C-alpha cells in the first residue's frame, strides 16, 4: 500500500507502508525488497524458480518491472538481491503473507 504526500522538496512522493521508504509517485527502488518480491511473485508465478535464479538474472528481472525506478543513491548489491530472493521464495512457499491475503 502506498501513501502519497509532499516530501521536503515539495514534490509528491509515495511512502511504502511495508517499509516506510519514500519513493517518487508510482515507483519503487532497490530498498523496497518486499514490494519487489511481491511484484516478481505476481509477474512470474510459476515461470521462474526463485531458488535457482542467478543474481544477474534476478537483477535483470527487477530492472524490467514496470514500476521500478532505481535510486542512484542506493545502488544494488548482493545483500539486497539476497533479501529480494528470500522474500520471493517465502511468497512462493506460502510462508509470507501479502496485503491481498490480509484483506
């Protein structure tokens, strides 16, 4: 869930309810690992096994997501990709709930 509000610069930004990171309206960046995992889970429900994906391929899939907007101040690294992969695996195995499950 996203909440729109004006940031310190006066621009409208969205804040992820999952982790509180501020984003430009309509997008998410590398630090929004939960949102990325959910988006990957929705776009690739059975096509790709997150247990077997290489980080180079995972990065390519994330960068191809429609709402992905990388923040140059927060470049991707292996730890971020590990968290994205872990979240995606948890969703695939049904051990992590999404906002849709809670409704």
